[in-house]
C-alpha cells in the first residue's frame, strides 16, 4: 500500500483527476477505483501554521497499479510557489 499526505487541497479535486485523467470511477464509500488500483481518502487533523489552518488529506492506494496511481496523484498535487 502507498500513502500520500497532501496539504491544502481537497479530496474532491483528486477524485476528479482520477476519474477524468486516470480512468477511475467513484465507489459508494468515496473511494475511487480503476483497473488494478484503488484510492481511499482520509481527512487528517488540520495543521496550524501561525493563525492559518491548513487541511491535511491522506490518500491510500492499493492494488497492482497502486504505485502508478500514487505517482499520478503526487504529480497533480505539486503546486508552484510564488
């Protein structure tokens, strides 16, 4: 199983990415699954940075293509600073 920690971005965004760009489909429990992989979304405790609260999301992947799905989501989670 692969697990990613993502800060400041909502699970709905990654569900959409996985459906539209990685051939996934939503399940009744909020997970997304595809051919050889499954992604489960878990809300973590928000992180406080000064006065700002940042949401934390964990995404767990399993299946024979879990590493590929995890790498896809990790690329989508990258945001440029500035």
